[in-house]
C-alpha cells in the first residue's frame, strides 16, 4: 500500500474499476479506523461521510485528475474556472508580507545582479585575443577558459539548488557573490607563465554564479503570479543579453583606456560588493509557493531530494524544454566566445584591418560592435518572445513552447548565412547575426516561465539546478572548447595563413546552426505535454493532488472535518 485519498463513493478509484474490486478497498462493516475502533457503521450511512469514511487509492502523479474533483473537466463537483484564482495586489501583499513597491525593488536588485553576472562572464570574451597573446595559447586552450568555468558552475548548481529549496535564499546568494567577487579580482593578477592558475580561478567563479542563478528565479516566482510573473521574468532575463553585451563593451573599452587587458577583469568585483550590500539591505525572503495557494491551506513541505529527482525525470515538459534550452546554451556559448574573434579574422581576410601579431594590441572594434548587437537583440528578442507568447496564450495553451521552437528554428538559417557571407561582406554578416540573435533571444524568459509553472514550488530550485546541469553539460560547457578544437584540427590540414585561420573557425561555427534546429524539435515535443504537466502542478499546489511515492507508506483519513495523512501502522482495516 503506497497511499490513499478520500473521495465520495467509488469514484475515487481508478477509472474502469468494478464495484467488486472497489469494495476490496473499503473497510468492512464492524471494522474500525483510528478512534472509531470497535464501532459498527450504522446501516444506511453514506460512504463519503466523516463518520463512516471509506478509502480509495491515491492518484499516481502521472494519471489524470480524479473524477469528482471540483473544477476539473468531467467532474461532478462544483464548477470552477479552469485556471486557479489569481490574487490581486492587495492579496499578494497579504500573502507575501511585501508591498508591491518592495517586491518590484527586489526584482530590480536581482536584475542588477543578473546583469553583473553575465557582464563578468563575457568580459573575458571581449579581450580574448589579448589573453591568447599574453599566455601564448591556441584556440583550443582559449575555449577551455569558458569550458572550465561552465563545468564548475554546472557541478555546483545542484548543491545550491538543494540548499535553495530548504534554507534562506538571501544569505546563500550573499555568500556566493562575495566569494565570486574576490576570486575574479584575484584572477587579474596572474602572470603569463601560469595559465593553469587562470583556469583555476575561472572555475572558482562558478561558485558565485551557481549560488545566484539557481535561486533568483524562484524568488520572483514567490512574489508574483500569472502575467505579472511573466513580465517580471522578462525584465529579469533582459539582463542576460544586456549584461553579455556590456561584458564585451566593458572589456574592450576598459582595455583601451587603461592600455592593459587586466583592468577589464577588475571592474565587476567592485560592482559585486555593491550587489552584496543591496541583497542584504533590500531583499526579503517570501514564503515558498504561498502566492499560488489559498491562504487557508497549509504550506507545502519539501520532499526528499531523490523524490524531487524522480518527479522531475517523470515530467516530460521539464525534460524536453531543458533539452531545447541546452541547444540555446550550445549556440549562445559558442557565439559568445568566438564571434568577436571570427569577425576580426573576417576583417583581416577582407583587408579592412591589420592582423593581430604577437606583441601588438588586437583591434577591439568587433567586440564593441558585437556587444552592442547582443544588447539590442537581447532586449528585442526577450520582449518580443514574451509579448507574442502572452497574446497567443489566450487562444493556444501551448503557445510558450511553440514560440520557443519558432525562435530556434528561425535563428538557424540566419546564423548559417552570417557565417557563409563573412568572406564576402561584413555588413551582411552583421545583419544576419542581428536577426539570428533576436530570434534566439526569444527563448530566455519563456523557458524560465515554463519551468516555474510545470514544477511545484518546493522543488523549483532543484529543477533550476538540474536544468543548468543539463544545458551546460551538453551545451555551453563543451561547445566553446569543441569549436576551438575543430578549428585547430582543420588548420592542421591547411597551409598556415590568415585565410586558413578564418576558414577553420568559419566551418567549425556552422555546427551551431544544426544544433539550433535540434533544439527547435525538442520544444515542439514540449508542446505535446505542456497542458497536462501544467495542470498537474496546479492541482498539487492547490492540495487537490498528492503524490504517492514508493516509500510513502501512509493513507488519508478524515479528522476534524479534514483529510489527514497517517501511517498505515496506526490504522486497522
């Protein structure tokens, strides 16, 4: 026996169960349950009453809603709207204990830190040619800088996901960001003969980023619901492309002003100190999942870590959307590190700029232009994706994954064309990059919103963590190194020249277009399951659906007018 639920009559049993089979689940007349031991049921007493309950098997989380549950299609209970009740601003304030202004201020602080997070991540890409010259490394070693960072970030994400579902999220973020700021500052003082030490410090930076990225979206989810949450998430995820673009810009311009690329790595640590102070003074911890439940219901309790993992693995919308996001991470990770270097090599082949020779400072104009394009396309893409999805959601409940699929499938041919045209026209290359990145950026906020509404509140940080692990393990953890490795292998077969360097990187980056198409297919698969998974999560949050795990040896009995879960050992049937 794994678990039971109370429902009126035999309707709580699985559909199609015969009366004879259903009767085997009921206590016999004269048997007792708990305090009613020794008392026979009076003849004619209804089976659904509190005085003479009967027990029916609990729903498996993969099954549909229980017939007879109010508000569900085909139910015999009181009708309710298909969507759960959405509290107004006054209701949100009562539930969270935070005014609308304070909640908006918390989101602003989280956006600032997210912007800083991605700004630091791509400052290195903005000065990558100088780093290659300083440490005397090739393309494969350059790609390893980003791979080591992402690998550390990926490994630590589940740790902070587990902690974020159980402990104070504010203090976890404060500690992680303070550590990240110190390590980033230290990485700017590494001498040229110790490249391995740069790799080590970039790996340690992943500690701070893992502590933030897995936790911050769940704070927003506990402050807002429905369309408000989608809007706030879109604002939050604006910081990804904008911060990435600012990383390129800050890296290139600070290097030009200081005459030394090391100073580019000393900008974000100071801003990180400001971030820690803002977190400590402004952010307050809202109750987990309260805005999605009625105020009179008890809070959701976290389940075991293994139970969380089993539930996530059996959630097809979460798995498939994570695979789709993995393709986004693969493409963006490759472009983030290699696009400025590719554009520079293209200009050298076209004769528009001198080559980057040992001892010379490399041109930073392409990093600056690519950074501006990334900022602009990010704002356009994220805003466009959220708005299209919001409008289509009213007529098509599968709008979110379909918009993501359209963005990825649409970006693939434009990214391919940007690479194919680079030897003929740098202007055409920039135009196709602009269109491709705009379509690619449509996914950021929508993917986060999908996770938050198909996963229950008490396992969202864990879900964020494992989405990060999957998307980075198969995405941008290895893609920069893989692109660099393919480029180096191709160059070995050609005579050394600036043209061979350009062609090798051009052909290796074409892999991104094919990976993007695969990601679009994963989002199309998500659209098949999204409605059922979203409804199941809503029922769980509202207390209308319970999971019966393999180790959950309990049944549900009525007590003081409410259903209560008690150990089987305490019940005689």
